[in-house]
C-alpha cells in the first residue's frame, strides 16, 4: 500500500491511474478536494478495491496519524499542494497553509510512523517522496545553463516560495531525523485532466469556444514542458530506485515560449477541428503581465537520466497532439469543470468506493 496525497488533482490522478494500470499494489488517496480536486478524473476506478479515497486535509495531524496506523503504507508520495501561481499572488495564505504547514504536518506524522516500524529493513525501505517544482530555482537569463540540482534556491512568487520552504523542511527531516526522503523538482506538466486555469488547457478550451487567448506580457517567457505521463514514470522510478536524501530534477528538454505554445495549439485545433470563421491565431490577445513573472525555466535532467535511466517517452509534438485530442474527446469533462458540477462527484465516488470520509 502507498499513500498518495493530492490524488484527485491533475498530476496525482494521472499518477494513480498509471500506477494501478501497472501494479496491483493498493493506493490510499488523501485529498481535501479543493477547487483543483476532481474525483471524476478517477471515475474509471469506481468500485476498484485497490483505490481507497479519503476526503481530508494533509494538515489534519490526527487524521494522518490514523491513516498511517490503519493502512501501514510503505511509502508516501506527496503531491497535495496549492499549485497555481496567479492564485498565489491574489491569496498567498492558502499556499503557506497547505504547502508549508501541510507538508510539515505530514513530515511529523511520517516521522512518528516511520520510527514505530518494527524492523530496520522496514524502516530502511520506507520512502517519503516529495513532489516539487523547478520554480524554486527562480528565473534564468536567455543564455544561462539549465537548472541543475545544485542551483541556488531563488523563489520569486508566493507559490514558489511556499514550495521552496517545503523542500527545505523535507531536506531537514532527512538530515536531522534520518527520515528516508526523496525530492523531485519537475518542470511544467501538460496532458489529460489539466485544470483549465493553466496555460495549455485554458488556451485549448478558449480557442474551441472562440474566446480570446490571454497571453501575458510579450508572450516570450520560456517554460520547459513535460507530458504528465512522463512525470508519473519519473516519480515511479525515483520512488523505486532514488537514493534517500537526494533530489532529482525532471524535465522534458522542451523549452518553448508561451507564444509558440499558443500558436501550436491554435494550429492543431485548426487541423483537427477546423473553424469556418478563420485560423485560431486571430484569437491571441496580449494582456497585462503577471507580477514578478519569471522569464525562463529550463531543466538539466541529466542526473535522473544518468543514475536512474529515466527519459521522457513523448516529444513535445507527440504529447501536445495527444493532449489537444484528449480535450476534443472529453467535452463532458470540460463542461463539468466549467459549470462546477465536477464537485458533485464526491457523493458518487463515496458510493462507489466504500471509503469513509
Ligand atoms: P493540482 O492543483 O492540480 O492538484 C492539487 C491537489 O491537491 C488537488 O486535488 C487538491 O484538492 C489537493 N489538495 C490541496 N490542498 C490540500 C490539502 N490541504 N490537503 C489535501 N489535499 C489537498 O496540482 P498539480 O498540478 O497536480 O500538482 C501536483 C504537485 O506537483 C504539486 O505539489 C505541485 O507543486 C507539483 N508540480 C506541479 C507541476 C505542474 O506543472 N502542474 C510541475 C511541477 C511540480
Ligand atoms: O514550472 C512548474 C510549474 O508550472 C508548476 O510548479 C506549477 O504548479 C504550474 O502551475 C506551472 O506554473 P506556471 O506559472 O509556469 O504555469 P501557468 O500555466 O500558470 O503559466 C505558464 C506560462 O504561461 C507562464 O509564463 C504564464 C503564462 N500564461 C499563463 C496563463 C494562465 C499566460 O500567458 N496566460 C495565461 O492565461
């Protein structure tokens, strides 16, 4: 059994689906179902006894203690977070609470549980896998080398500062208490179930609806993009083979400007779902920039490639085509997110899984 936090979110739900497609090891999924949690993502697991959903908060120490004692997981994979930079600028408190206090609570609960494990082998095999971001490293200039694991932490947004704080806590719990942790810092993910507040899914749903495509500033900020299934495979690899106390950067070697991304989406939609009114690029609308907007992220993923043999399976071209096609094939998912009815899946899922709230 492994405990996943944030398993109803974008990456967590992809991770659980991929995990259970490859293994019968059960998953306990602890998620608070904030606006970003969507149990519909896991609809294909309804009634599957390998997936147990628990509606709860990672900052609830009593709940986490009880779950660890009852289910005795061999690992915790910690995805739960507030994850959207724009929201962190408008309201940073939730980011400090979940990303910092929530991670602290999980670490303390994990430490007590790990110390209580009966044998040295069981303690050595336990893992606390902290899922983090490349944004903790700050922003690169146009000719700077990509972020290596040794790059200084220079977070610039409330989101990245809260993730950096959580990374530091995880590191300290290893050095001080010996908790067997691994941390991964990944670049921008994209793929199925991506909440349409983030660049790629927002552009797809707006372009399909003939709505403006809001590009911040000059559109020349650069991100490195990784197909979400490749991130999930990297997390599985690090969980299985990563060395305790180490951090691993994960990236796709796909640096693109935001404008390139938006144009690619427009062109793919024009090909797959032509619009009689004309090419979608006409919808691009330059808007006021994000405050403190990081200019460029790029990941040096050579450590995980060299030490653990992980490499992305998708190119950007194959991954973005799959993603656009997924949104074309799932208008109901998009509609439920847009009209808010995705939140009703809580009741349905409980009925299906038999999990206790
Ligand atoms: P998301 O916002 O889609 O999902 C977050 C999930 O966490 C949701 O299901 C939400 O309900 C849950 N959650 C939030 N607060 C909680 C709490 N207090 N207790 C329990 N559950 C809570 O996020 P995502 O994009 O899937 O990101 C997952 C993780 O990966 C995050 O830690 C994020 O920092 C990291 N990450 C994301 C990306 C990316 O491109 N999306 C890239 C690198 C790293
Ligand atoms: O780098 C990893 C990070 O990637 C993760 O840690 C975060 O959780 C994830 O949200 C993502 O952060 P970004 O801020 O890079 O992602 P976002 O999709 O919000 O924005 C991507 C780029 O597109 C960024 O330069 C801002 C720009 N943008 C975004 C939106 C939503 C626009 O130009 N217009 C938009 O409407």
